[in-house]
C-alpha cells in the first residue's frame, strides 16, 4: 500500500480547513463570496472521509499514483467498467487512510496541547515565587 496520496490529501485537508481560515481574513472572504453550491461543498467536505474521497480521485488523476497498487491491473480483467471501479475503490481506500490520519492527529494533539499548557503553568508558578 502506498500512502503518498493519503499524505497529500491529509495535508491539503489540514491546510484548507484547519490553517487557512485562521491566517487572516482573506480566505474567509473568498469562502463567503463563493456561489451557494460551492459554499455548500466547502461545508459538506469538512468531513475528512468525504473530502478524502474526492481529493483522492483528483490527485490520482493528476499524479497517476495508486494507493492500492493491485488495482492498477484491474482494468485488464474487469472489462470496460474496470477503470472506474478501480479508481472508486482506490479513492475509498485513500479516504479511509486520510480519515485515520486525521483521527490520529486529533488523538495526539489533545494530550500534547494539554501537556504544553500544564508545562507553561508549572513554569509560571516556579518563577512567580
């Protein structure tokens, strides 16, 4: 299994939904100015799995990279529907990896932030005496 698409998709997800909205108002103004269907997609794709599926399809089309290498040979034995089924299954696998990565980052991030806050409180308490 190749995790390259999942890493690219996860980094794109983090950039679009967790970083850009807080780097000034310019990105939020762009989102607010989107036509209603695109604004709906921006809100609907906040889910890492949903976004992961569509970004996996787009990244596969651009790069030609497969997350599940075995699916690359599927078109030869599955007939005319083979390429579409292979892309769909690969996008599902990649979306699952993106969701897993997001859940792992969230699980690690909470205790890490709390640990940092406790360290800062301890340091402030020890220098205040």
